[in-house]
C-alpha cells in the first residue's frame, strides 16, 4: 500500500471516500466511459463538492450525468443483459454434463485454489510489481515457490493483523477476506432463492449478512444506496463512481462452480449479481470470470477457456480489447517479463482496483502459466495491483481445470495443507468453517441447478 501513496493515490479516499472524493473519482470514471468533459470545469466541481458537502455533491452528480458521449468514442458498452447478448460475438459450444465423481473433485480443487491464491496475494495487496520484485531481490528470492515469508515485511507492516496472519510462518487457516466472503454469501443466496434469484434478493442478503465495514468501493456505495431505499440497478449508479472496478469480478466464482460446463448460465447468474453494484465493464468482468470457471470443468486449454469467457461479453467493449491485447502478446511469443511490463504500462491509466487492468493480469497469468497451478498464481500475484483478487481468480480456474486429485502433490503440500481445511469469514455461520464442508454444499447445488 505504500506504493500507492508513492503514486499519489490516497488509500483512505478509496476505502472510505468523502463527498469531494466521489466527484473526483466520477470525473475519471466518466472520462473512461467516453463522456465529453470539455463541457464542464472539473476542478471547480471538485472544490465546490469538498466545501459544500452532500448537497453540493448531489448537484454536481446530477450535472455530470447529463454529459454527452464524445463523438469519437469507439466503444459500445450496454448494461442490460439482452443488449449484452445481442452485441457479443457468435460462438458455438455444447453444454456438457459433468460426471458426479468428477464434479466434487473439480469444485474442491477450485475452491482450495481460490483460497490459496487469495492467501498468497493478500499480504502484498495493492503493492506494485516493482516493489514486490525489489523486496524479493533483497532476500535473494529468484522466484516465489511458497507463501511470502515474514522477513519480506517490516515489523510495522506485520502489525496489521490480516498481513501477519497470511505470511508463511503464521498461516493456520484462510484469513477472512471479501474474495472468500462473497463465495459464501452467494452460496447462501442460491440455497435460499434457487437459481431464479434476483439482484434485489442479492441485496437483501447483503444487508442481512455483510457488515458495512467489510465492503469497499462499489459494494460500499451500493450498500449505502440499498439502506437509503434504492433498488437495483439504481443501486449501481447513484453516487457510485466505482461501478466499473473489480468488486463484481471477485464475486464470480460460485456461479461458475454451480454451472459446470454451462458458461452461458454461469454468466447470466453473474450478471444478476453484478447489476446490484456495477455497470458495463464491471458487469462484464464478473460474467467473463464466471464463464471461464464453468468452462474449466470441461476444458484444459487456457486460451480456449479465455475465449469462452469472452464469448459472453460485447464485441466493442474495453474489457474485450484489453484481453485481446494480452492474447496477441502471447501468440507472438513474447517472454513473460516483457509481456507483463507491456500489459501494466498499456493499462496504467486505470486505478489499481479497476476491472480491466486486473482482468488483463488474470488472462496473462493463465496463458503464461501454462496450466501449472503454482506458476499461474505466482505470476498473477507478482504482477502487482489487486494481488489477492487476481491470485484467487486464477487459482480457482486452474484448480477446477485440474481437479483436486490431479494437483501435484507438491502444490497440495505447499499451497493447500497450510490452510488446514479451515477458513474465517465475516458471513454469519461461516466465521470458522471447514473448506471441505463448504464444498459439499456447493456440490449439492451444482448437481441440481442445471
């Protein structure tokens, strides 16, 4: 996080933004969405919002939402499911049924993989790549083959409880994290409402199960909007400048797990979840990942998995363009170190918690990781940005693809065994829960939902 401060990014303004921060973030969001900002004085609006409080912010927000799109903006990015489907590419694939004896094994591999990738990335969350690599060189670590050792961090850094609990020497379980919380919460949603749940149903379960101080960025804005009586999809839009950030993308996994071999349905369930808090590329990110996980049950070619994920999102969107850029680098045979530097530079205009740059890292780690679990999660994490989210996502995909029984014994020993089949969560009933017991409940849904 110190690297974010070095880049001039105020961490507190992201975690707990004040009224003036919202307008500043909204101006950047509107620029990315192609709105014509030459028609307003952005600096003046920010100053007025900081001085005037909520009323000034609401006035500025209303003005900004009326801005037209630039005539030269090259993307078409709808947020309604019918229009997303109308504007996606045509692709053919058959829904495949997974044998029951394989289903549990793959979900077990996927959820353990998610937990391990999350734990690897958690202590260096939002630390940039250069800083991570510099610290590794200082410790003579040529590559990462285990969780980060405690000497990687200063004594002051280890005073943060969540970091202390995720260094190699101190791991006793999966430490509480929102990347895991949302899998558990979505599990409760489907157990309660079935596969016909609505975005509003998701909102009800947020209010009943999620502590407000455990949700961030777009989710925090949507949560506040729910409390104030707004309904989806308005909850995703009002005073929510984080609506294309990574929050929805990290909520995708349960939908993939319970729709094995059916990426279309996985993407649809992901869409309903995402629309509570996100629009456009924020929604596409969750659909993309959910579809990839669903396809991982029947596919071992990571390029094909990515392509199936892309088949669920519009042709002319920024997320597709970013993932296509990554694929092109890979097809050209660019070495990993050069490729990841190019990717980080190409998408450096986005906030470190945005969907697009982090999804690009996910795709890159999957391609250059070549189906190897350890190589894939370490590549994702050593790329920097939202390390815990990206490690969790690729760990989930490769874990499903391989299945628990086919994982290398070394990978199980290094990445899975230290977790001791135990996770912590902010979700009631899962404060201390067995990973394998959670998997049993997910498998039960997967056997009955399609």
